[in-house]
């Protein structure tokens, strides 16, 4: 009954006195069954307190909207990591927990899985296309724009993966080459997804990319052929918007 937009609408339609009367009647209608039941149970004090509370709540505007913004370790540009982190931050806590468990039970594979989970979460940020405006605002050439995106992919995904990389490197030092290898592959796959997005921009990625992506997971060397092709296609699409 205290939803902000609803009550703002009532205030526009009625005078302050009429608005107060409407709110009191609304609250009484909702609470009358509870007040009656308390009287039937001879809980007179509780019924009186409930009645008073109902009337008071009709005079109070409860602010249900919060101005709190979850802080992120990223700058406001680019928006992919900022928005994505705030939507899926719980995934990283889960991945870090898995890293802790992998060290506790001496299971290196579990630690690698936590690293892959984090990288896949970062990759997912580039699976959806943004509005053309968020590309148009950049005063860059297509090649500069793609380099800018690549730099942020490396910088921000490293920030999210760093706790896992450091932890696994300390406790599984002999396998540090495997850890860095997976991290490097993660960069390549995220970069490939970003290029794929802009190669069809402003359209969304289709099932064809899903099939190609599945093939590259099965045979990563295919990235050496796919990345140059997507890069060329991306520069062509971006040229129409950035210049």
C-alpha cells in the first residue's frame, strides 16, 4: 500500500485531506480481519495497537527505492564489466570459495574450474549487444576502439582472476604454467566473443557463433583463424558507426 508511484498518483488526483482519508480506509480494509480476530481472542491491547499502527502507516510515506550502488573495482568505462559485476557478483564469491576448497583438499582441478568459471562469467559480459549510442560516443577509429576494448578485457578480467591465480600459484607452484595457460586462453576467448559481437553489430549474436564457439572450445588452435576474420568484419561494422 506504500508503493511510491501509486501514492504519488493518488496525491496528484486528490487533495491532501482526501488522500489521507483514502489511505486510512485502504489500510483499515486490509487489516479489519486481523483486528476482528484479535478482538475475538480478547487481545484488546494488541487490537488497539494494530489499529493505531494502521492509521499511522497511512500517514507515512515509506521510501522503497534505495540509492545504494554496489561498488566495483572497475572504472565507469567500459560498462560491460561494471554492469556485469553488479549483476553476477555472487559468482565470484562462489569461485573464490571453490579456490579455497581446492587448496584445503589439495585438488588442483577444482581450482582450475574456479578460474574457468570466473573467465566464463567475464566472457558472458560481451555476449549481448549494447545500444549504438554507447559505441558512437567514442572518438576513436575502429582499430583504436578494438584495442581499447582488448586492453580493458585484459585489465579487468585479470583483476577478477588475480585472487585465484595468486592462491593457486602459491599452493600449486609446480603447475603455474597450466594456470597461466588457462588464463591466456581465457583472454583469447573473451576477445573472440567481443570481436564476434562487433562483427554483426548492432545485431545480436546468432546460433552460428554458438556453433563456432563450441568448435573452438574443442579445438582452441582454430582461434588463430577465427580471430583475424572476426577482426576484419568488426572493423567494417564499426567504421559505419564511428566515422
